[in-house]
């Protein structure tokens, strides 16, 4: 079940998953939690089965109708089972964005987005010398949208 995690920010299960998704630097988890708690435009949802939180995704729906994925994580023992894919597909169905954006420095994550139909563009290297990628998924308009 896809569920709103904002009321559970700061709990051990949410912190564990969010920690997998944030940059590995001091205070990154605290900053991300504070942003999700304070900023109404930021949403944090998770995938639960049988009372166990298996994955989460944090995102922002912008005024222009796009959805920007800020964080996505699945517990290590549940990776490769389709939970991240399921969360993105659920977001597409529920939010119906015009397009979806994500940025990553992880080539495996870029390949994951590419497999879902995202166009992946290199942004070059960041100041630490790590290549960054911008992933864009344009939602096709249906006859109902026209």
C-alpha cells in the first residue's frame, strides 16, 4: 500500500530509508527530514506490505505540473523486487504530472530510470568530480487530456 509518511517523519523506520537516499554527509538526514516536515510542497510517501515499510519516495509537485523526485530508497533486502518501479508508477497514476524529473550521481540509478522510459542526460561532473545525470519522463497525453 502506498501511504503518506509525513506524519511518521523522524521514526526509526522512515529515518532508516531516508538515510539510504540522502547524500552521505553530516546533517543530510536531519536537513531532509526538516524540509519534508516544514515545506507543504514536498511530499513523502512509502510502500508498505503487512505493516513493514519497504521503500519511500520524496517528491515535489511544482506549479507547472511536473513532479520532481528528490529521494527514493528501498530496504537493501528488498531491492530488485520492483518496489521503486511500483512507487514511480503509483505516482504517475495518482498525481498525473506533465513530466517527471530526477537527478542522480549514481549510474545504476540512471540505468533504473532509463529502463522505466526516462530520457537520461549527463550534466557533467559536480565539484567533487562525480558525473551527474538528469532523468526526464514526459507523460504522453491521452485523448481525454486534449
